[in-house]
C-alpha cells in the first residue's frame, strides 16, 4: 500500500500541475492590440508673425483726485443767514455761497466813514488857514512861529485822515467778509452748517467743500525701476525741441513734450475714461513699496472721472516701430526656456526658441527668434513634436489670432496681470 501511494503521488502530482497550467493558459486575458500610428496631419490653429507699431507704455493703478479742493470757511464770526447754492451744485468762481448777518459790520463802516469825513473837514479848514497865514507872513504881519505851527497842524490832520481812511477800508473788508464767495469753480459737497447757526472763523469743519472736477487729476504709481525709462524719454524728447509739441513723423514718439500722454481706463472694464498729460514725477521713491508716484491732468467735461474712483492708468512712453507680435498662446515654456512651434513650407513643425520682450493686449513682443511672416502654432501644441505634419482647422476661429484690422484693446488686463 505504501508503495502504491508513492507511485500515485509521483504520477498524479505532475499531472495535476500540468492541468492547472493548462487552465491558466486558457483563461488568461487577451493581449491588447498594438497601438496604431496616427495617420494624416494634426489639426491645429496657426497665425502669422506680424510686424506693426506697438505703443511703449507703463501700466499702474491710480486714484482720481480733484484738481483743486478747498474747504470754504467764514473769516469772521457771525450768524449764517442764507446760502446761495444747493448741495451737489456746480458753482462758478466768485459765486455767492453764503450771507452772514452784517448789521454790526455796516454800523462799524458807517462810524469809520463819519469819522473820516470829520477829519477831512478839519483838514480842509486847516489848509485854508495855512494859506492865509502864508500870505500874512509874506508881508510880515505874523511871526514865523505861527506859520510853522499851522503847517504842523495841517500835516497832523493829513495823517489823521489817512489813518481813518485805513479804518474805513478795514471796516469795508469786515463787511465784505459777511458775504462768502466761491474761491474756485467746482462741485459742492454736503452743506456742513445750516442757516440760523452761529459760525466762527476758528471752526475747522467749515461751511462746504468744493472740488474742482474739470480739469481733474489722477495719481498713480509705477515700479521704481521705471524711473530711468521715464527720465530717458523726457530727456530725449526735450533735447529735440524743448517745450514744444513733437510729431510722430519727426521723432517716432507720439507724446507731447514735456508732458507724457496718459490714458485712464475703468478698472476691470475696457472703457476709456479720458486722456491727459503727465504733470508730476514725485521727488522721491517710496522705499516701503518700491514705487514711484506720478500725477496726470485730464480734461473732464463729461464727468466720466470722479474723485476717489480707482482706475487703470497707462503712461505712454512712445511707439515701438515695426515690433514683431505673436498671439500669447503661441508662446510655450519648456525646460530650455520659451519657444514656439513654427510651421515650415512643407507644413511640418519645428521648435524655435524665442525671446519675449513683453506681453500686452493679448500679444507677445518677440525680440529674437522669429521674422515677420513666420507661421506659428497658436492652439494644439500638446499633440506636436518636431517634424509633425499639421493642417489648419479654421483660420477664422483661431483663438488669440491677431489681425491687422484689430483695434488695439485697452490695457486693463495688463494691470490685472
């Protein structure tokens, strides 16, 4: 029995193992088919490298400020009788804003005038006496001392009249101060004191605040590294023709001298609010934020700009002639830097390293690596490798395509980026 079992084990075990191997072989999953090579060209969007004039500009965030602002205060103490404007009105320079109770000032003026008149009568009488004394002294009828005394009296009365005339003028000024006029043209704010209240010259609050909104100012900041570029542009322009306007044909710069052109856009929206000139480069750089403060002056007849408004500001430093521009999506970033896929005449692509000067208005300015008229891939780069055959999907639908007749979009996106 023992010999039989050993025989069965020696024979049955290999058979069992072979059976299991056969079952595994039959039940294994089928091998995946080998990948088929892609046939035909890869569909992509392309665009041509364009050579066109591009503006040179600096972009920053700014705040609209009144060109001038003044808090209207009373110069004397008194009771406010009436006001000559409504809150929010546009007032003109010299317009009557408020009237104070002026009865005390009128009385002081009348008293000063009467006193001056009395002194003037005395002076006229003293002059007549001096005239008679002079004639008598010529004939030796009076002593010289009497004549000298009369001359002194006339001089004293003349000084008295001049002093009292000054008192009249001072009283007139006090009377004029009861009528408060607008020191500048602008828009009034809220009325801070109602009629009937007693106001004082020492009150810090004042009567009303007037802001001049046409023209208006925009204060904005740029990185401190931009100072050298701004200074060089101003010096270059002023060296050609100081204090005059220089045309683009003469200099290649479309900005006035000495002011640089400034464009103001609504923040986050492609809407031009106004254009003006640069009037201030601050006399120091803010070291805490590494920024330089600039200020522009703009005409604002439509009141599109309002004090306190946050805006996007473009400082135009001229025009870059014949710049090479490609849509931003065409520029790719690789391990060796920036590159684009260039489509050759045989519709096959090659990798071309490029150097990008800056990006604005959806286009990248290429300083090296491309030439005008080169065809570059704008969309579909993830399926490409050097030598891949490509075909255009739809030229009109290419995203980011730049066309010669495109209007230059605003630079609000530049500031957001």
